[in-house]
C-alpha cells in the first residue's frame, strides 16, 4: 500500500468509493488526468484507488502534481504482476489470468477498508482484467458497481477468442452496473442503443480556473507578424492521430513562416519511427500538468488531429486483408465516438483551434455544431494549408472561434461534472 502524502489516517471510517483502473493518478495519461480533476473535488477520504502498479515502467511517467489529497493507492504485488506480464508476452490470451490477482487484491482492500460502499471501474481500451475483476467483486460482496467508459471497450471484432471475451465481459459489466458513464454523445448513443440502457454523459472535464484570460472574454491575442506562426499540439501520439499529424508536418515543412510545436511524452526514437520530423517541427517532449495551460495559451493555433486511417502505415502491408478490414471498421467506430481528453483544454485556452479529422468523427461534429474551430475533414493538404492561412490572417474569425469555444467549454467544467458523478455514486458532499 502506497501512501500519497504524509497525512495521518483518520480513525473515523467514512463511506468510500473504490476506484479500479490499470493506471491511476499520479501516472500521466488522459484518463488519469480526467480522474484527478474529478476526484480532487470529492470530499477528503471518500475514495481509495486500486491499480496494477505504484511504480512506472520504462514507458510510463509520474507527475507529482497529480497526487490526490489524503488518499491511499493500493497496488498489485510487483512480483505477481511481472510473472503474469511474462505470460502475456507469449500470448495476449494469458493476460486474462491477471484477473484473479486483481480480484484477490480487491477483496483485500474491501476487507481492510471496511467502508467501501461503491465500486467504480474505468477499463482500459486494451485490457479488460480490471473490468472482469470488478464484476467478480460485485457478485461476491454485493457492493454496487459502476463503470466509466473513456472509450469503446468492445469494438465489434469477433475474430479471436479475446475479442469474443471482451464482448461478453462488457455485456456482463453493463448488466451488473448501477451506472454506466460515458464521455461523448455518440458513445452514449452507442451503449444506450446496444444495451437498452440510459447511460450518464460526463463530458471530459477541465479546470476552468487554470485558463482564465485577462478579460475572461475569450478574445484572441494578435499573432506576432515578425515571428513564425506557432502551431501547437499537446498529448500522446498513436495510430488514432498519426496520419493527420503527418499531414500538418508536411504542410509546415513546406512553409517558411510556420512551426509545429509538439509537447508529448513519446520517445525521440518513436517520434522518428513515426516520421514526425523536419526543420519546422519542434519537439519539446513531456511537460508537467501545470505547464499545459500556459503552453496552450501561448499558441497561435491549437491543432487537434484524428486519424483518417486508424492503422499505422507501415503495418498495412503486413496484415491479412480480412484482419485489415476488421481493424479499420473497429477504428472507425472508435473515431466516431471518441473525445480526446485534451479537447476541453483547447476549448478553454482562448486560442483558435484547427481540427483535422474525418467528417464522421465526434470532434468534427462538435467543432461544426458549436462553431468553435476551423475544421478540415478531408486529408487534402491544400485544404489544410488554406485553413492554416485563414487562421493566420483573419483575426476577426479567430476571435469568433475563441469566443464560441469559451461558451462551449462551460459544459466541461470539472466542478459541475464531479458533482454529477458524486451524486450518482451516493457520495455525501
């Protein structure tokens, strides 16, 4: 058991939520930042966390600013987890054996705390062990459970045994859950239609006080004509964004007065493997959570990419045709329903946003509906270049987008969304 801070444990036991997920704060990822924003507004001592590890591996980072006040993080036995990870390296099906130690550890937490009144699980899009273990915990302890989907869990693939297991586990979890939380309207429609339920929409939250503008009016700062146009992207980069990012890389590298600044925890080697290179591409690496507002508000344009093809280009020729079709179909559904965790940060920053994504994607729908971003919904480099030039030269248009974005972001207020979550979980505020 890892103590977050040196805060004496209170003798009085209060009702608590047990939050279960592969990664929890202070690890840095989209889901952990979101949960930090929500849980930090819960009453002190009203939750405990269970995760696979309290220590980062070679590809993970911890941000000390993401420690939550007055809570405990319970982690799996590192030796057990390493053993099951080795099994998983031989076959992905073996990872389901991890469910048993997660369940056992969860039972230990429930017995030790004696005050857990609700189970809240946020399953990883790539692992279902915590979701299955939470279902077992609920069935044995009869403690109510809820599930929080940050993304689609079952993506409709049925080729492998693991695919079929994910489908079965998702259905079981939803039947057992008191609440099903989702983060976008399309994802809500997906689960409500698929299972005949009424899920709870929790738009990705942002702390609006971190993005207060001098006049709080959302107006843009003038671009500096004597400096290169500064286009900024922040966050992780993977196949769900890559080809859109590469399109902007090409546009920027063909220009004399533009720079593409990337703030991302990906390694230098992976960035080069992805092809994100060029004289006008400035890679800053990872930055702390508290630095993001200043970085975003110092941009001329904020770039929000979503992939037109969900598959890494260098893997397309290696896949069998049927597998490639299935992967692309699943990727399309993810893109249609997904809301990037950085989106509300962009909305709050008061800077013009450029969305480069397929026309069926959630972010394109959002940008057009709220008129809060310039949208390029085809992989056309000329259209992308023209959109950049418009944002560079049309200040009144940028002001309109920024003003509309500041209006739209009100529904992403972390305080309000946390209150909804607490009410659904029965937390006394």
